């Protein structure tokens, strides 16, 4: 029995040409779709950058406040340490200060560092379309902000506990040691907060997400109760610009 292949009506060459046209058309359509998808993601990345800038403006100001009052926090805690050491068998009570919302013997900023926009951008996949360095820096910054938030909560708790230094209590060796340990623990925590805040400012600067210097200055001058307290009691403050200038710029080598 003999079988023969069916031949196209108009021959093989036109048939192959028609197939080629179809394949090329499909490839062009797929390429156009890819271009459209890339453009859509580019638009989403640009929009995400604008949203992140608003969040960064808040966080940068909070970080600048933490850096600015760093020496003041250290000086407050040193005074408390010396008070405990200088007291005899009974603690010489530390003075209590107050503002409209609280009383304290130790004043430290308590700010709600923001990460809502970054989390939303990651949840919808936009974060994956940032360039490598930006994605790395944003991830690093928000990890540091999470750490700062946790340390701030711990500081808030310790600030309440340090109110015991206002009490007239007996100072046996064990009690004195516990009070000194509490002060030393907070001193270490406050220094860690300032260091993290420096790093946050540096990465935001490198991402070009830092607010104008005048915005930061106005915030510190008019909105920071901690800065006002430190100035009012003659306690030292840092210059956030000088501190930021010492933070080395991030480069693509940071990924290695």
C-alpha cells in the first residue's frame, strides 16, 4: 500500500511563509505585551517611590531627633548613675520633670517609626521591581526601623521603671547594684538607638528620600519635646547634619 504526504494547495514555500508570518506576529504580540507589562511596573515603581518619600520624610525626622538628643540622653543617665553612687544608705531622690502627658526622671523620644507603605509595596510585588541597590537599601532601612521601634518600646518601659529613682528608698548593696544596672542597660540601649538612627538617615540620603534640611530643622525646633527639654536644662545636643556627613555613602558594593 502506498501513502503520500498531503501537499499544500499552493505549494510548500507559500505555506512556510504563512507560518512564518504567524510566528512573527505572535512574537511581536508577546513582545508588545512584555513592553506594556514593563511600562506598567515602571509606573508602579515610580508611584511607590513617591509614596515611600512621604514615609521616609517622617522616619528621617524621627531618626534626626534621636541622633540630636543622643548626647543629652547619655548626660541624663550619667547624672542618674552618679546620684545612685553618691547616695548613702538612702537614695537621694532624682528630680521629677513633666510635660502635658507624663512625668519622668529620664526624657527620651518616643516615636512611632512608620513602615506601612513599604510593607504594602512588598505585598503587591512592586518591591521586586526596584533596582538591586534600591531594593537592598530599602530592605536594610526598614529592618533598622523595625529594630528602632522595638528599642523605643523597651526605652518607654524602662523610662517608667526609672521613676523609682525619685523614691526615697534604702540602698543596700544589692539594691544599689540593681539601680546601676538599670541605668547602664538604658545607656547602652540609647546609644544603640542613636547608631541605628544614623544608619537610617544615611540610607535614606542615599535613596534620595531625605526631606529638605529646613523641614528637619523646623521639626526639631517646634515639634520635639525632647530637644526642648535638653535645651532648657543645658544638656548637650548633637548636630544631625555633622553626624550624617560622617555616614559613608552606600554603593553597589554594599551588595557583596
